[in-house]
C-alpha cells in the first residue's frame, strides 16, 4: 500500500501577480493532471512537505485526534491545519517521513483504502442530529457513502478536488459548491443535485442541466456514488481531462444526471431543479457560531444528551496543545467524538450541562474562539509567506494584525449577532481555500493588497465595476484595516434583524 507514496516537486517561486494568475487560472478541460495532495502523496511547499488527511464529514474519535497530534508533533511542525472542506493538513514534514506517516494513519483507521484516500471528500452539516436545525440526521448517509466510495473501483479515478455535500436541510453545506449534493427534504426523501447544473455556470446548457433527482432516503448514499461514477463515465466517453463536474462541456454535464438515474433505477425520479435552499437561522454563513449548542430533539425540546461545544481555530491553525485539549475534552467530557467543520471550527458533542461552561472556558483560555462576537469570526487566510513559494505577502500576519486592530475598537454584542461579510486573505491570485458566497476578497499583488467585495452570484456584480484601488504594502498598517472594515460592512444578501451599526472591524 505504501509503495505508491510520492512527493510532488516544488513549483518555482513566482513573485509577479499577473504571472501567477495566468499560470493558475482554472479552465475546462484541464491542461494538467490533478496534483491535489493527500496523506500518501505529499506536496512539497517552502516550509516542508504537506499531507492532507481526508476526514469524511469531519468526524473523528478522540483516539484518531490524538494520533494526528502525535504525527504532527513527531513528523511535522506540531500543528494541525483545518481546511475549507473539514479536512486536516500536516505541514513541515520531511519527505522521508511519508512512509511512517502512512503507518500511523493506517493504525488510527484514517486510511481505510489507499486507492481512495484522496477522494473521500465529504462535507456534512456539522450540527446534524444535535440542535434540531435540520430535517434529519445525515450521519447514516455519511457512514454509508464513505463505505460505498471505498468499495468502488470507478470512484478511485475521481480527482482529489471532487466534493460531496450531505445537507440535513438547513442549507449550510449545500452552499459550498459540491459536485454532488444530497439535500434532506420535508417528505423524508433526498434531492440529489449534481454540480454545474444550473447554479451559476455561464454559457450553453444541455438538456437535463435544469433537473435534479428525487431519491428515497435509503438510496441517497447509493445515488451520490452513482453520480460520481456517472461523472467518471462521462469523462471517459467525452475524452475530457476534468477534475470536477463543472469542468465538463455542457453536453457531458447534461449526461451525468441521466447516467445517475439509470444506475439508481426506477426509484429515482427526475424533477425540476428547485432554487438553492435558503439558509435557515441554524446555518450562518460562517458556520456554527462559537459557544454552547443545546442538544434538542426534532420537536425542539431538550433531548437530554447534554451540550455541544463549538469553537473556531484562528485562521484554521491549532497548535498541538490546543488540539490535544480538544481530544481530551471529547474523551473525558463528551461522547468521544469531534466534528471538524468546513468553516475551520470544531464541534465537541455530548458534554454534560454542568461541565459545559467550564469546558468551553478552558478552550477559550487555550486560544480558541468561543464567543460569537469575536473579531476572529469570519476571518480566513491561505498559508501565504513563508510557507508558500507563490505567495506575495505574509497574509496570516497581516490578517492577525487586522483582527487585533478590530478587537481594540470592538465591544462584545451580547446577542452574538453579526452581519459583517466574511473576509479572506490570499497571498496570490490563486486564492487557495477561499470561501463560497458573499465575502470580502483581500488579495496580495505585486505592489500591495487589493480589497474587493465578491457576491455569491457573479451576475450580481455590475460588468462595469472599476477595479478597487491597491493598498500599497508601505501603507498597509494604516489603510488596510479601514478598507477591510468598510468592505465587511456591506449588507449581506440574506436579511438580518435590525441592530445598532457595528463598530468598524477588519480561514485552507
């Protein structure tokens, strides 16, 4: 199994923003193979090799979390880095540590199938089954889909970028641009929505691109796998080098749903694609709010299973002490489970009511975000310098400085309500790990940072909008925080309850 491990060569360092944009702009068909890193195929970065460990649904037990902490400590930089798909990265690895890392992960049951380790990309509603905010608990879907994926020979041909989303009906992960989305419906069934079908893709559309599949609950995981295998069939049939469904030409995209329905059988019913589900109050754009999450049953009554703790990792990085504290909290105070979210947070379910406040306070004392009104909430950044050779700036240091300035001028809002846009700092035009939906885009260019507001739907942005001015690096400390705060103050597309105007304030 481990003989297939390799380290991809480091790309040359690029210091010109235009060159980076030209070299990395995505197009379909793809001109090169998928170099997405995994746990067995490492990527070489400027700070050492990088391993990406897929964690379907972000669900880990305490023993697995402790094994990852040990691997990061003994083989890497000691930290765990959370990604925008709820996966985990280890950085600062030596190339020769790949085989040992593989053995550690296999022993921790984090590598059930070597050929499939890069394709187990599944996001799931992280509070599903906890807060009563969805239509059903999607964990059974998650377990079954992962099992089916690892047993499918065709699925091993998927790229490391192909994404599944299991949404319990609250509209949280269905907004993340997955290739295959399962959405729980009020009638107890599921809606299967293939990526690239009527959701923001420009140009010609083929027959079937405005449709979805209505499938029985029991067949939902099988239907999701069938859609992935139908995509593989389409890639073979049309001779395309495509990583994701949206990379296919229109006629090939249109064939994916038809091929999926044929694989599932007569229980799958083609229906018109409804509008994207509106987010419920239980699905804020920045993911679960940090703090205590009351566990309730479907009627909204307390379920008697304690409290879930929700925390955020500043810029998605947890040092070894923070990660081990989370694992201990899950093991000794909770159910032994942790859920890593696509918004670079962690949920610890099942903490007893009498222990919850103290456990949350301990996590806050360790440096994790535990308050909904924290200025860290909604702030993300790529790796930047010095870890990435393509980056033009140390974006994480600059983002942290912006948060510090915001904190100095911010008072807590007792309601925890926030209507600022999320903000993402990118070291180059590739924008690795950037969020979906409305957000503020802070991108390093050759001369400084450019701050723009990005709508969820590109059609909402006027074609004649002039480019935002660039904030020179020399003036970043004085001008950048104000520019970001102004951009974040734009009103969201979703309605928000009235509140006093927030103070100005400035997650791979």
